[in-house]
């Protein structure tokens, strides 16, 4: 047989070999690869698409060879599967001397926005996570097989018709900088989601070493905490370490790695990860198939806090979202003991004669529950009421808070400043902050860099358009997760088909919602049920559809809230604003914001002013280039308004 079959691709070989193979050999190789990847035979439509690709290339490549003899040694790679990302496979790679053409084929007459973004994401991820791509130039081509006489540059990609393929591939250079076999076999290490990372940690797999992520500080924070733990246990002291970070910066991952590194060689429980975020606990327990390492903080404190006198076996306790610890009023209401959760934790440490390390993971601006609004001050107050001397380790920016500590040690390794969730787009959380403070000009400035980094922010007033976009963008991608998230207090969404009412939420199983495969009715990808700010906090989706509610809207030049004031809430507006901050910071590849016309006033226009791009429906004019892409089009004209 003249084709070459390997696990991570369908066919590879030089152009001069490809032009001599038969269509049956080619299709058989790709069918075997598909079966190996997803354990399914390819569909009739998939086979037809491959046959179409074959005919186009068999027509165009001889024309290319007639004018460029060097192209005979270029490599063709079909269905190159990105490792660890089941189902993500660029259709064709053409590895030339000094660049790689990434070709995505669509048997359509009109380009669609989701296909453009899919192609741009391949460029982004191969650039960032493929070790052989450090100095590689990528040329993304969207090949519309039913178009004619088209060669248009738009949104950093080129849209071409089959008859133009030989022309755009005809590049010449005096130097060969890419070794095709070496590139194909180079390591590809994508950034794992929190759920995937947790599973890898506890299955004793190494986390991917990502070229641009090595400087983000997660490993440094873990190593710093391990040193603090050693000193704590060796000296019999009481230490409180606080790790701060922007949304998605890896705080939870730091806590999980710390538990794993401390616990893995010892059968006696030494460390535990606690969270008051019930959905996060459920999802992690569902993922890890264990209730030992990750536990609910309220159940833990019910067992060991308050008036209880016995102590847990764990000497190192990690508390996620420590700034959201309950104040004494909330604890009194829920557990009948009038002391705050921070004091409860320190009292547990006080009862232990040997050393104790409490690790608090501190998020910023995500207090959405009652009793969470006192923040870090509660921990300083707890130290004052404690019977022991506590040494505090924290970044400089919060050091002045701890006036009651016996000693404060500033440690910048405990400050995570870059976001992992958004594929290294550090400006996403800044964009969200600018939007929520009403500084739309600043937000628009951030949006430019965000788009250049491959993170997509869209707005639409058609929920079906949003659903179609994400479904087609991640078609056949088993490990990609997308779904609907929304505010629990929005009253206008039920009539739009977003069932966020109390009874619908009672049916939600949060573990399967995040973990089940896309074909499951319980999966987020089914769109059957949304999650709210309470279920999705601390978790992430590749591309969420954020349904904007009538509880928070832009009107008369400012953000306003609507609805019943939550009982005992100290600052209802801030809690509602924090809810939308949580919703807007869940995405890894981007977000699509659905804004119903009813009840949202000027919110749609406000987000467009802030740099979000309009995702259109099916009536959009069919114009290429710098104006509007058809079907699910992008309004770029607003950039000049």
C-alpha cells in the first residue's frame, strides 16, 4: 500500500507520492483513522467530503508542480488529530519549506463565522502548544468547495475557492526551516481544563508543560506552599497561607496539586481540599470518583467546627474561595453557632498540638452568596480572637490587611496574575471589569488584543443563532464543552426557552452536566438545562452561551439592578454585579452573549460599544472581505462608529 497510517493522523506523505495514490487507498486510510480516533465508522457525508477533498487536490497539485518543482517534496498531512483533544482535526496541513498551510474544507457556497473561528483556533493552539512550532509561520485557508473564483483575505484568514488553491500554495523560498517528520512527531501539550487537570493529577499523569504557560506561576505557588508546609510541620507552628488570583488563574488547580503532592505517598489523610461551592465539589468528586480528597466545607465544619472538640486527621487544610467564607450571622443561621468560618478554621488549628497549615485560595470580586461580603477582613478578625499565634504568608497587595498576625511574610509566588481559563488572554478579566464599571472605551481597547489572541466575544439577540454557532464550531469534538449559563434571578429567560426556574434547577445533575459526553441528554452540550452563577462558579466551559437577564441591565447611562432585595444582603447591587462577573469569566475559547430584547433596555448596545461583535442570523447580506460574512456574520463596520 502506498499510504502511511499512524495513530494521530489519517495520511501523510510528500506531494509527489500523494498525486500517485488512488482514491480508494486514500479513503481507506482516513476511514481507519476515524475508527481509531472515535471508535466509529465515518458517516456517508464525511466520506463524500473526503472524496471531494481528494478530487480537488488531485486537480490542483499537478498545476502547482508544473510551476514549482520544489513543492514535490512538501508534505501533506490529512486529519491531524491534536493530541488530548479528541475530535479536533484540521482537514489538511501542507508543510512547505518555511510555513504550514492549515486548510479547512467546507462543502458550502458561503463562509460562516464559526468555521472562520474554528480555523483561527487551530492557528492559535498549534502556535502556543506545539513544541515544533516556535518559529513556524501558519497560513490559514478556508476552502469553500462550492465557490468559484474567490481569494479574499478577512479576519486574518484567507477564503478561497478550489480553482485558486494552486496559486496561493505557490510560494518560494531559498531556505528550508521545517522538517516535516520532526514537526509531525513534536510534542503537543494543550492547556487542560480544570476538570481534565484534576483527573490527570489524581491518575498520576504529568500535567502538560505548555510553552507560554510556564511563566504563569502555578508550579511556583505549589512549590512555595510545600516549603511552608514542611516548615509548619517541622516547627510545630500555626501558619495561614493565602493565594490570590484573577478568575481562571489556576487557584483551584494549585489547591488540588498541593493535596496530591502531600498525600500521594502517605495512606493517612494529611491534606484535604474544601470548598463551599457545592457544584464544584460535586463535579470534582464525580470526575475523581472519590470523596476523600475534595470535600464540602460546610459538612467539614459541621463535623469539626463550632462546639466540637475533636480534630480532623488532616494537618493541612485548603479552603477554596476563602474570601467568601461565611460571617458569624450566616453561620448562626445555618449551623446554630455564632462564630465566623475563618475563626472556626483557626480554632480547629488551635486544638491541634502540632503544626497546622491553613491555605486560603482568594478570588477577586465573586461574592455572590449571602454572608460572603465581609471578605478578607474576617480572617484578620479571626486571628485577633484566636488563642494561638498565627504566621501569615501572602502577596504584598493584601499584607496590610493582617494587622493581628504574629508575623506577615510577603511572598509574590502566591499571587497568580495571569488567567489559564482563557488560553492566556490576560485581558479578558480586565475587559469584564471595564464593562461592569461602565468604561466601554477601555473595554473596547482590551477587546482588540483579546480578539488578536483568538478569544471570541459575540453578542446576539437570537438564541438559536448562538446555539448553532457553538454546535457547528465544535462539531465532532468529544472533549469540548459548551452550554447555557445565566443569572438565577433573571425572570425573563423562561419565556425565551432558558429554564432557570427553581423546579428546573432541581432536575440539574451538575456532575454529568460538566462531565458527560456531548450526546448525553444530561450534558451541558444538549442545551436542555442551563446552570446559574451558583453552579458554574469555579468551573469553566470552552464556550458558554451567557443568557443576559432582566435583573441587571444598562439604562440611562449606568448599570441598574432589578428584583427583590435579597434578605440580609449588605450590598444587593454588588452581589448582582458579581453574579455577572462570574458568568462573563467562565469561557476558555470565548463567549456568546444572548441578550433578549425584552427587559434588557440598552444592554445590547452597551456591549457592542465595549467591543463585543454582533453574531447575525440568516438574513444577513452575502458580502465578503471587510464588511459582513454571511449567515452567522460579524459586524465589523461598527468599529468605525
